[in-house]
């Protein structure tokens, strides 16, 4: 998935103090000048914002999806089937469209625990949960906190943010710079650079261990030629148009099942 803004997640079991931590996080991020979007996963089964019998409920019942409620003060979008249809990509898209610099999540453990690009703050209630999350989490843990801290390294939920902010800001700055580098790479995730993804190369460039030129496709691209023929007639292409065709076709083809773009192939499209 392509990341457009840094994502932080406050995760933990029920009643572990997640909302208190998230509140503090939003307040401190706002003080630092960031526009913050947040999303909360409601784990309660059959939860709905809607009220049976209300007009919006009737729209939904009639089959409309999504149902969008617009008042003078708020817009609420009700998308059917909840978390099974909402991806992190969609949440980022909504956040960016509304001017957010950072997206903060409450919950969504299943989505973010193994996602190395998400910075995590973990709320725990006991040593067992500390061990559990330490074992299961991949990527950067920005801090552990607990309503009743049981060890020195575990922060108190109420003041945790003040102690974690340094980690949070450095995570956001690192991610923002990595996103900028990632945008300059070819974005095919073809592994020709020896990394598992373009994001991994972007991180390596951020850490000054690699260079943009290590992107094989980017290098090959400068030598690539795009030719468009209609019948036997070659259509002259402006460099700008040639690049659009090249990017569009490579992007499209690379997503197809069974296709592995190495960056040095010839692609023929025959439309009759
Ligand atoms: S060679 Fe370029 S396009 Fe391929 S994975 Fe590496 S950075 Fe991405």
C-alpha cells in the first residue's frame, strides 16, 4: 500500500486507556502545528451510528450505499459492511482530502500490528499483555503505557504522551521524508533493486544507505523508449505524453496476475 501521510495507532485491549492516550496525542500534535485526522474502530457487534426509523436509516434500508448525512456542522458517511470494506488506504485518502498531516487510529490491531509503516503506542494492563504485544508487533513501538504502571519502562497513561512525543515527532518526520523519497521511485515493487519493496529502498535512502539511482526501473527508464503505432503509422509523441503512456501502461500491467515487471521488457499492445 502506498502511504500518503504518517499513520500512528493507539492499540490495546478493551479498557486499557486507549482513548485517554489518543486524546493527549491529538492535543500535543495540534500544538506542534499538525492537522490531525483520527479513526476509531468500534468492536461492539452490530454497532451503528444510525437510529432505526430515522430518514438516513430508511435510505440505507432502501438499498443506498453509502448514505451521506450533511448538516450545517458535520458530514457523516455511512458505508455498509464496516471494517470489511474500509481499508487503511481509504482512511488515509479521507484524511488527506480534509487537510490532515497525520492520521491517528484507535484500535485496528488486526490491520496495523504487522504493518511496519505504522507507529504504535501500546496500552497494556499487565505483564502478560506487555509480553503478548512485544511478541506480536512488527515495526516501531513508540511507547508502552498503562493505567497502573507495573514496571519502570511502562509509562503512566495520563502522562505518557509527554514522554513519547519525542519519538512520535521523529517517527512523523522520518515517515514524511520517506514518503517524499518513495514518490520519486518507480513504484513497481519489482524487487530489482534487491529490496523487498520500493518503500524499503525509500527507507534505505532516508538512512543514507542507498541512492535514488539504485532503483533499477528509474535508471532503465531514462533509456526506455515509448513508441505508439496506429496501423503502420508511428505517432510522434511529446516526451511528456510518452512518459504518461509509459507510466500508465507499466503501472497497469504490473498489477496483473502472473506479471512480474523487471523494468527492461518490451510491451506490445495490439488493438484490432
Ligand atoms: S527497482 Fe525501483 S521499482 Fe523496483 S522495487 Fe526497487 S525501487 Fe521499486
